[in-house]
C-alpha cells in the first residue's frame, strides 16, 4: 500500500500484473468481493468489508510510504511513460537519450492508476527508419482533416496542445474551443481526446460548480473535457488555475465539520463553449482560444469515428515523435517551476518546426500571441468597468487622476445608465473595484492605463488611494 496525496492506494498482483486501486474507491470493493467469491463462493459481509477498508486506510496513513501514482502519463528518471490502457499493461516510453526515442514496453517502473471508464489507446506503429519530419507530417495531415478551425494556425495550436499533454509536468495550458451550435464540437473533442485519454463515457462532462466536483472529475481521468460550458465562476476559475499549475487546495470532507481533504493534481484540460466563458485574467493568460467553423461536408458521427479510428495510430505516432524531439530540444526543468506557459511555448516551437519546417517556430509564436491578444481585447469589451474607466480618464484635463478609491468608485458608478441595475460583474464597493482592477493588469496595459494603489493618511484617517494615467488608447 502507498500514500498518494490524500488517498491510499492498494496494489494487487493478479496474473503477474500490478493493479493499483484506491482503498476508498468502488474498484477496491469490487476486487475484494470478486477475490472473496473465487476463494469461498460466498459474499463478503458488508460490515467486515467496511471494517477492513477502514483499518487498512488508517494503517497506511500512518505507516505506508508515499509514492506518486499517475493516471495515463507518468515520469521516471527523465523518461515519460504513456499508459496504453491495454490488458497486458503495456506503455509507450519516450526517452530523450535513445534513438529512436519511443517504443512500446512492458517494463513500466511507474505506478499507473486506471479509472473504471478508461479505454485503451491504439498501439502506435513500430518506429521505422523514417525521418522525424516524415512521421510528424503523416500524423499532422491526418489530424488536420478532422479539425475544422478558422485557419491553419489554430489547427497547429490544437496539435501543440495535445502534444504537450504528453509532458510529464506543467504548467499546462487550458484549451478553449468555441463554436456555434451544430458544428460538431462535442464529437470533435471526443475524437481528439481519444488520442491521449480515451474513456468509455466520452466527453459529456459538465463544468463543475465546486472545487470538490473538480477534484472528483480529475481523479477519474487525465484529460478532462468540460463540454458546452456557459459560465465559469470566479471560484472555479481559481480552482482551474491551480489544476493547471499543480497547486493543492483543500475542501471540507463530507459528513465532518472540522476535517479537510487535501487534493493535488496537475492536468491539461479542455472547455467547449458557444461563447468565450473565460473572464478572470489569471485563467485567461493560461488559455489557448480557438474557434471551430462548420465542416464543409457533414459526416455522420458513426462514420466519422470509423474514419478517425483508421488513422489514430499514425496521429499518435506523430505526437509521440513531436514529444520526443521537444524533450531533446526543450528539456524539462523539474527543479524549478517555469512561469505560466513558458514550457508549453518551447514545446510548441519544436512542434511547429517539425510540421512547417524552418520558420515554424516564429509562426506558432505569432499565432499564440494573436490568440492571447484577441482574448484580452474581448475581455476589455466584455468588462463592465474598463470602458467606463477609459472614458473617465479621457475627461480629465491631463488624462490622469489620483484620489481615494471610494471617490473613483463613485465617479464610475455615476457613469452607469440611471434607473437600471448595474451590469453583472460591476463591483459593489470600492474594495471590489480595487480587487477587479488589480486582477486586470494585463487588460489595463493593453488599453494603455497605468494603475497603482497605495495608502494615504494615518490612524483613523488612513485610506486606500489610486493613481491612474492614460498613456495611449
């Protein structure tokens, strides 16, 4: 048994294969019942099962050693392992020190946990003497036939996202896929997810409304896809940022008043939506935004899955080749966490050079920068505060203003249409305004607003003051 985050994992050896299961999960209960029936042809008494589970859990929490348990993608001594999910427990090992750099192996030193709805990945074709460029080209050309993005740059961004899903560590980006209704975004994401983390239940998962629900969702898969999302709350936006960077968060354990359950995970994730649902700047800076267009020729989902299944091994081989080359040319620094999407951008440059040749790295940089710039512009347009703030500064003689935050709040509120309620997202007080502007540093820079806060006065007369200046617009 091993301690894994706030869980305990028991490892059963069946047919000379390791089967890790969470002691508090249903898989443990099912396995114990099955083994007990095989031995005694009788059912396990419920009270005895629960007592055994509680005893094992308590013992392991105090005495078992801690070990990292992986879902789908793991790391060990500079190598990356991709669990194929096959009955023989095979995996693909990506080793930057070997040539060729990836192969199927049954010698897997890492411990993989398999959720109950995990499906198997296709076994990629045996690596031949072809060049990396040829393998990647074949995979990418097959990939692009199923991705109806606005332009080739967005197709390449999506490809780079899924390649980076093979990275053993983040920070991971968030892929936001926007499309109008009846454009096939749900089926498209189901197909693309099957390249990395296929599941029996497909992609029909709603965006969680609470961190606890997010915790449950990510314990059951490696690459969660939140489909047809209409809103992401501030609380969930912060939780998703922690998920992307591997931060931990605690939630109250059910049926208790003073116990917390610690959850830690680092995952890539995808959101599909009709409109842009990312409002918080922190999540926005981690987001790759793409928009799908309706396919030129509509294909029934059953036929589409058949066509995709025929090329899935070649696509996976192309992604493995990209990941291998990225590990060589943009090695991971596991000693220090890189900032935001720095590692992803390095991997994307390697991928783009393999797909497009010389100059591909510059093109992907421009595509990513344009995606981020569009997101910031949309955030400014959708903000209930920033357009009012710019208009207010333009009315000042020197396009600057300094004063108490309470005065700034009242000045902006006066510019709202009279007789109607403030728009959604408009702060309710000066403190809320200060927090909103503080979170909008990137958007303020985009529209040329310099914003600083400080304190003036002392004792009972101490108050927060703001300093604003309009540099350009």
